[in-house]
């Protein structure tokens, strides 16, 4: 008798389309990541799939973004802004 196991609501293998939808990047980028060895993928017949653990590992290995909010930081005063504008 087989044990009563509830199937996971999240698939263990992600199709390229599901990976693209979940992580918000384009298909071309996904195939480039695979070709560069930065994202592990498997072939199941003719389909290319990404194991969920490989997707999570790729996400953890991303470098943090360095976002600037303009020329001045919040600590800049209006006087400094006026001096730069002159």
C-alpha cells in the first residue's frame, strides 16, 4: 500500500515559461544563463526544465543592485542643491 502523500502545490521542475513568469526575466536571458552555466537546467525529452532548487540557488547568487536616487542624498541640504545649480 502506498503512503498517503499530499502533492506539493509548487512544481519541483519549472518549465522555461513558468521560470520566466515567476522571476520576471525574458526567455532569451534564461537560455543565455543556461548556456553560460549560471543556471542549471535538465532535458526531459525535448523540454528544457529548471529544478526548483537550481532556480533558488540562481536567485541567491544574484548580486545586489546599487540604486541611486539622484545627485543628492537625503542628507543634502537645500543650500547645497542651490550651490550645485548655480
